[in-house]
C-alpha cells in the first residue's frame, strides 16, 4: 500500500541583472526550456512583450549567421553567432532592422515567395552587444512574445537560464497530481488495470499496488511577474532516502527532438488533455536527461518514496510517498477514462466494465465489420486491416510501438472513420492507406484532433489514399470541393494602413505554396498569416501613389482554385 503525504516547499531566488537582455525590460516568463509541446520539446524560453514592435537587442558581439522567414514555426527569426561559437536565436519577430529587412525583401522578390532562408558568411553582417537587430511580433504564432534560444557550437539547444538569462522567481513548483500506471497485464492499481490519478492538492491518498506500476506526475510552475504555466528544471526521486533517479533538463539534441512523445504519457494526453511526465523510461526515449533507475513501484516495496521537483530558479517542492505492506482504508483515485464503454489499453481492453486479459485472449479478435483486435502478446503483426477491408496500417517501418495490443473501431456516422487504439506514438512513421470510391477526386485523409479535423497530405496509389503517421489515432475520409473565399479588407492602403486580403477555406486549408500575387501584372510577395487568415502587403514603398490593379491566385490543399482581381489605391 502507498500513502501520499507531506507536501512542502523551499523558496530560492536567482537573477542576474548585469547580463545583457534581449528586450527593454524583464517582464516575466511565458514558457520555459524543455517544456513538452505536441511532438517536440520547447528549445528556448518565451519572453512576454507589451506590444508588437518593441526593440530586440543582440545580447553578444558576433555576426548574423542566418535569417529565416516562414508563416509557421519560428516565423521571422534571426540567428546570431557569438564570438565563442554559441548561437542565439530570436523568433516570432514582426520585422528586422533596416539592412536585414532589405536583404530579406530582395530574396523574397527573387524567389517569388514569402518563405526564405538566408545564410551569411562569418563577419558579413557583424553585430554588437546591445545593438537593435529586430522588433517583437507574433509571426508564426498566435500571441505576441519573443522566443529566445541558445545553442552550442554543434547547434544543440540549451537552457538560457544556465547563462544567467533569468527572471525574478520565488514561487515553488506545484505537484498537482500523481498517476500510477500498471506496466503489464498482471498488475493493477487499487483494482484498476487502467491506473489511477490522485489529486495531491486536496487528497490524502492510499493506494494498493499489485504487481508493478509506473509513477507519473502532473506539475505546474510560475514566476512572480507575467507568467505562463512553466515546466520543471530538475526532478529527484528517492527510495528510503537514497537517490535512485535524477532528471536535469538543461540541453538536448535535435536527434532526440520527437522523443518527447515517450518522455510524457502521450496516449493519456491524447485522450484527456492532461500532461503527465513519466518518472520511468520507456523504449523510444533517447534523451540523456537521466541518472539512475526508474520510478517503478512494486507490491513488495517497503519504506518511503519521495519526489523533489525544482524550477529554473532552484525553488523546490517535495512529495513523500509512504509504502505500506497491506491494504487499509483506501481513498481510491479517479480513472479519467472510466466513462468509456469500450477502452483499449496497452496491456488489455475493457468492455462495459469487464477487463479482458491478453494472456487469455486469442491473437486476433473480430466483431463483424466494426471492431478488430490484434494481441501482440501472442503474435507479432506487421500489417493490420480494418474489418471492413478499407483501412490498412503497415507497421513494418514503425519501429518501437510500446503496446501489446492494437485495435480498430469502424465508425459509420456522417464521416466514415477508423479509430486505431490505444493512441500510442511510433518511433518512426508507419504507412496508412484508405480505399476511396472511384469517383471521389476531392477526398483526402483527415485525423481527428480534439473537436476538429486536421488535413493529412495523402497521395493516391492504386485506388487508395496513402499517408505516413507517427502515432495511432482516429482517421477519416472527407471531401472538399469548395474553393477558398477571398476578400479585400479595403482597397485603400498606406504605410499606416497595410493592404490586407482575407483568405478563408472551409476544410483542407490554404496551400501556402500556391499563393501568387501581382500588382499591375508584376509579381510581388505578401506576408501570409495563417493564424489571422490573411495576406498582408508589408512594403507600400514599392508602389507609387495612385490606382493599381491587384491580382491573387491561390488554391486550398485539396487543389480547389480561386483567383480575383481588384482595384487598389495607394494613399
């Protein structure tokens, strides 16, 4: 039996006010280094800004090695190489300083594309510490902020806090909840094969583990001033006062970039939206963060476990877990997934409350044309086909899967769907193909993403649509035969009021690479803002005062095409 108790905090403070800062003020911290994002780790820190257009300063002497512009990702970004070889990245900018602005614009017009990636030779564009290099914005993202990143000479990101780029912080991190997960088909937590979640803030919890269970934690951290919900810097796990595991997140390699899907409980996140960090290492996690063993608890364990969590300023919180040798009066934690009538887990499945043990289940089960189950405990499978014969997954190249079961449920509502479960990640990509009706030229594969659907860049292959996926999920066939809608916000424009075109698409989304714009039959380049669904002309100085003709040609990702011509007036 396990008893969770004794939550305490120690507060420290660290801030170096002498170090050069990339913004006029230290206003807070919106995101910390190493935070889990969908499919990757956050490679820098996010700093709040009061508005778009604040000055951004170089924090070192060095030279501009790269400038990149894209509608997505880092948006407008500057990469500066310091004299010691380290690389400093400034992203989500609204604009560059004048010399860089001219260089970028020249390359955009040469390519006929908003997206450019320009590399410079050493010393070609020198910069000094404190020099204005750019202006803050929200390019590539929704909310204005500055993404600030440090990389070593081998281009591996590391935490700016280790170089003194800190903010005032006396607030300790909080362990919000603990989750215990059975790690094989033999094990249960408080009688559940699906694990239990315990709210540390309000519950005193006792848990009885049979077999082995992995330990996971849900945490949040904040700083004193403007703050986002931040992640941890360090985690220590003790067993009977002996340190058995330490995680210290100060750097990582882009070679392990997508291994974050194994660092956190990816499948639980996909199902519930909650983010639990594993204190045990599963196959596929190649990060070098760890020293020691794993947070795996067995029914034979005795004594105490304790967890210490630290933020980037050294503030600490502790949680003690006392192990008992027999079940007592249990306050059982919640099962967030208990409302599901049919639930497929990595070690088995539950149907209307009854758990089916893979040891006692055949290697393949099928229920009409609606459900199929493959038992990897009994047999290895490489090619899976839905019971209706239309959706197929080839796992040959997927690599590590970390599940002993895969199932598919066929949905026949308004949208034809195939739900592949549990939603585990793959180490590499697997091939999915779905048979399409012969006359369906406007169909594509879409993936269910929360309450909406995401377009998949599928290709046609002998009567099938084919794509490559890095996790299981719900996929469907949808048709998009409607061309994008475009409208001019105002035909009048000037330096103070840019020319804007609204671009909307009902389903598949705008194909950025199809966008072509012409003023007086001469090709030009607008900025594409997918978040605001707009095209923006940022260079009115290129057009003379008076009337002109604007032409736009674009398509959505399904290939539906739109073209429009307007009269515009430069004031």
